[in-house]
C-alpha cells in the first residue's frame, strides 16, 4: 500500500491529474468555511457518491468544478470507482469500507493542503 506522499508524487506525474488546481473561488470558499467544514463535505461526498457498491452514473458523479473537494477528487483520482480501481486497485461493485472512505478523504485533504501550501 502506498503512502499519501507516494500517491501525490505519482499523481503529480500524470498530465491529466496534475492540471487540477484550486482557483481564487476555491480559496475564498475554503477561507470562508474552514478546513474542518471542507473535510466534512469530503466525507459526505465520498460516502454518498463513491462508497456504494453500485453507482448508476459512475464516471459522471463528480463535477469538474464548483467545490474544492470536486477538484481534489479529480486531482487525486478519487472521482469515480473506475479511477479508484485504476489508480489504487479498489474493487468496483463492492461497498467501500469506512477505512477505505477515511483513506480517500485523507488523500483528498492532503491534496487540498498541498495546494494551499504551494500558493
């Protein structure tokens, strides 16, 4: 199993994944809401949009923009079950465990923090 740092390093080498960046609207939203609220949103998005065993609109459930967590999900390849399978070997068509969900949220938040630290 790879660490968060190893995952972020691998993702940074992907032309597609590395193009996702937080913009001024995302930064404003994060500053207004705080990182605890952003984490809470990430927990909800992962639980509702990624965790179920069967997702009828898999591959289309995560918008490309509109919330910092959405961008982070794409930047970390945690946007759909197909990407989770490809990047992290997480089986499709099987409910995510609470531990898997927590690891995904931790990766998303690490990506957001790395974006904030790079500004």
